[in-house]
C-alpha cells in the first residue's frame, strides 16, 4: 500500500498529536518539569501543591484528547478516501484548538493550527 500526499500529511499531524500527548501526559508528574513549565509561563503563577495537582490533571486530560485525535487521524488514513469527512473534521478541530490556544494560552500553539491547515489543504486538494 503506497500512501498519497494527503495521507502522509494526515499521518504527520497524527504524529504531532502523539508528541503533544506524551508532552502533556508524562512530564507533568515530575516536580522539576512542572517547575520549568511554570517558570516559562507568561505570568508568574504562585500555585499551591493542590493547584499544581489540578493543573496537572487538566493537562493530562488534554493529553488524552490529543491521543484520541491521533488515533482518529491514523484510522482515517488507514480507511483512505472513504474517511475524507473524518479527516477534514479532525484536522479542522485541531486547527480550532490551535487558534484557541494561541489566543488564550500561548502564541506558540499557532504552530498546531498552521500544521493542521497545511494538512487540511493537502487533503482537500488531493481529494478533488
């Protein structure tokens, strides 16, 4: 089975979401990593241990979301052209999440939106 350009683009975005998942699930349990992340935050946060635990649980939840998106993108790639609507939906949702993150969390999350938009353009272009 040879992959098309759009399938490769979708798989690359799936891999990106796998990286997001690992970044959001694993380092947050380690106090040193948590401290590094909080120091890089735009505003210094003075969080209690309970608040740090709550933030870690929220970030873990986002990690699970990214794992689900990656699984969906890989499954849609496996199915091929018949999963066009699923590919478009998942990529569009990733773009929205990247834009929302850039507006509310960190400008760096625009990277997610840009990569998703490139993959979405490839899917639409090569589907026609």
